[in-house]
């Protein structure tokens, strides 16, 4: 009998670049839980974040966050989104070096 094991996971921690970059490719089916964005500068900054499921490309239907973050502010997004293995999370920020991201979730691992 197969069942699923659940494991909390830190998917990404760092600063995305000014050019669109893949931050993480999911190794298992994952429940995306939280994205915390902190602006470390004294100026407003912008973030665009994409969730690209297997077989999809970056476009308007894959953008999940498009927001401005005020200077030295922190914003938290909470999700309950189930993403298949192979999904990519990509992002870009302007200006570069302003925003720090933490992305966390729960991996769902099939156990036989």
C-alpha cells in the first residue's frame, strides 16, 4: 500500500537577479506555503515572480506576484497551492540587490 509523507522544506533563500532567473526547480510534488519578501534598501523596489509548471512557458498566465515593496518593508504571501514535480519558480527584481526572498513549502513524497 502506497502512502504520502510530508516534509517541510525551505525552497529558496536569497536575492533574485535583475534578469529573470530560475530560483528553484521542484524535485517532488510540493505545496507552496509562504513567500516572504524584504526590501533591504531605502528605495521602493519591484518584484515579479513566476510559477512555471512543466510544459508551460513564462507569460502572463504564469506570473503570480507583481508588486512594489516599499523601502525597508517586509511583505508575506501565503499560499495553499499544490505544484507538480518539475515546476520552476522564477523571479526578477528592479533594482538589483534590493529584495531578499524566502520561499517555503511542504514536499509530498510518495512512499511505497
